[in-house]
C-alpha cells in the first residue's frame, strides 16, 4: 500500500501540463528557434530552447547518446517513447499515464539501453485531493536516467525479432533522499530525516508536490521522499513497437507540509495494481517528433508529442 502522493509520483508532469495534454498545441505548429546545423553560441545552445509560454514544457538541445555514433547497431536500435497505464485503488479506481524515453542499442540478444522517466500524470482521488508536480521537480525527474546492458532479448534468431521477449532488469529512482541502497534502505521520515535531501533546491526537505485538498482553502505543498521502481517485460511486435506489462513498486514518506490542512489528505492510502500495460513506440523515424531538428527525440519532445504518438493518451 502506498499513499496517493506516491501513486502520483509514478507519473510526473509539470503543474500546467495537465491542461496542455487536454487541449495544448501539437508538435506540428511549435516554433523552431534553431535549425539543424546552426552553430551554438558561447555557453551552449540556449537560443534553441522552446518554451510553450507557461513554463510547462521547454525543449532544450539535448544531444543524442554517443554510444554508436547514432546510426549503428541492430534493427531494434533507436529511440522509443513508452506509455504505461497505471491503475490504482483508493476506495475508487484511479488511472494515470506515465511516459518514458527509451534509447536502445541492439546487437543480437545484447542490448545497451537508457531509460528516462519523462512524465507522469498525477492520479487524483475525486473530491478529495488533486496532486501536481512543479516544474523544478519535473526538471529533476527528467535529469535522472537508468542505464543497463545485457542479454535482454530472448530469441533464437536475432535477425528476425518478431515475438522476441524483451526483459530488461528492474530500475529504481529515489527523489528527496540519499540512500546507500536505493532499493532496500528505508526512506526518511519526519522523525528520522537524516537521509533527506533537498533535491529540487527549494529550501524544503525532500521534493515538493503541490496539492489541492477538500480540507484546504488553497493549494498547498507536500514535502516528500519518493522511491519509484519498475520492471518491464514485453514482446517485440515489430521493429517499431514493443508491448507488455510493467510491475510498479512505489514507496513514499511525508517529510512535512506547508499547512496542517493537508494532514488528513496525506493519510489516504492507495494500492497500485500489478501488470500495468505499456507500449513502446519508435519515435526516431518521424521528423515531426524531433521538434528542434537536432537528431534526438528528448523527453520534452516526447511529452509534447504524446497525444500524437499514443492515440489513447488522453483517455
């Protein structure tokens, strides 16, 4: 059992992104501030950032990983956007979406991969509490990745990957705490907070979530430590699509809040159901998703293009 805050932490989106997903701009009409091949100014390509105007999505010129020069490897090599649908229960059923960027380099059964959590839609308990993630925490989440390599494809013929089993190792990310063993060490609490860290640099312990609750007259802040673990197992449907199920484990602890009106809401418990379905869709073969034309499809570009990549994203 985990609290509603942590179920929220399995799908992180900046505070105004919820509105954007419902009715925001499409990737096709976002202005490009730097064309491919243009030189960067001294200090970096800050001029190529794309800001949607409210600070919710900023596309920066993140470089492609240099594992292979960008064009080597087997036929499954490339950049995939991953959509996972997470169902949880807290008296009522709540569903949320989370997005990942998955970079794969494949050689036979061997895979080198990098997984980055791009966005989670925060599930809410109707008429009780709604949770959002501020931009500072969104930026922090996108900056963390898990990188692994090994024989993660199970197939007798690596040249024909249809129906090959894709089974990478589990991943874990901890926010708001410095743990010697991220998988098993306990998270800090209000009473035992020695391992708490101010990861989003806002002057409060842990990381900050914004909450609106029926017991509060305005939005308030929750200061928490979060641990999100997951393990994906799927089948290669085509060289552009992998589908399967993810096993998500979440832990959280409350380190404080801005107003006691959140005390009741912070005790709400929610149970994440097993077998969250996921779809990984190749995105490096569609120029519309590489919005800044730099040869890479980054997390912000995946978030921006999600309604086009995944037809059910807003459902």
